[in-house]
C-alpha cells in the first residue's frame, strides 16, 4: 500500500519542476553579481549606436576640413603677374603713335592741315605758294610712311616679350592649385591677346594714315596740275 503513495508523490514533484523552471527569471547569479542577458544586450546595442554616431561626426569634420582646404586653395592668388610688362608695351606703342610727324592723329589737326595744303586756296594760289604746298604734302607723306615703319618696328620688338609672358602664364596655369589661380592665369593670357590686338590696330592705323596721305597728295597734285594747265592756256 505504500508504493502507490510514493509514486504519487514523485509524480507531484516531477510535475512541479517544469513550472518552477518556467517561472524563474532569466537571470544568473555569479559570485554575488546578478547578470541580466537582456539588459546586457541592450547596453551593447546602445554603445554600438553611440560609436556609429561618433564615427559619423568624425567623417563630417574630415569632410569639412577637406572643403576648407579646397576653398583655401581656390582663393589663393596666382604668384606671377605680367600686368606691368603688358602696360609698358602698350605705353610704348601709344608713345610711337604720339610721335606722328606733320599731321597728328587728331581730327582738328587733320582738318587744319588739309585746309592749308590739300584743297581750296592751297591748289589755286600764287605759283610760289603752290610749290611750297606741294613740297609740304610730299613731306607729310614721307613722314607718315616713316611713322608707320616705326610703329611696325616697335610692335615687332614686342614679340619677344609676348613670348616670354605667354610662357610664364601657361606654366603658371598648368601648376595652378585652385580655381582662382586658373582664372587669373586665363585673364592674364586674355590681356596679352588684347595687347596684341591693340598693336595690330596701331599698325593698321599707321599704315592707313600713310596710305591716305599719299592718296591725298596724289589727288592734290592732280588738281594742282589742272590749275597749272588752265593757267598755261590762259584761262580764267
């Protein structure tokens, strides 16, 4: 009769053990310290997120530093400048034009000179005056051709300086470290080209002046010849 009672007690204990195991919290105690796996996992996740935020902030600071360095390079001025040489060359050409002989590059002077030697009374006055005016016109033409040749010589002399300036600027543009240096080098190269165009305009003006004065001299000589022929025939 005792065996059934013992068996029932064992069954009761066996049934109670799983329930006790399920009801126990997921904790462990080691050396008096309670370890909670769920809390530990949460702490690790929080630490990982914090580390990721710190890494992102470091990357942002690095990007900002790189951007500032690039901006500094872009704002760095070109270490060379050919402006002084260009201005000196332009001034030399302007000075050569300013040395125009007999008739200057001036509207008032041109009107006065043509009125005195190339038309009107200058072609119909006394014989001595006609001879003097013809000689003055010849001197105007000779001086104009001389002026044109001096301007040409001065501009040819600038070719060496132009080559040197372009070499310096092209070298500087190739070694430029930022956008500002590239832009400044390009602007200076454009300035060299502008000076070359100014030289070309000066040559064209000097040559045109000489040709126009020679053509005016020929026209005046023709008109003067008709006047002399009229006088030779005794016309009024």
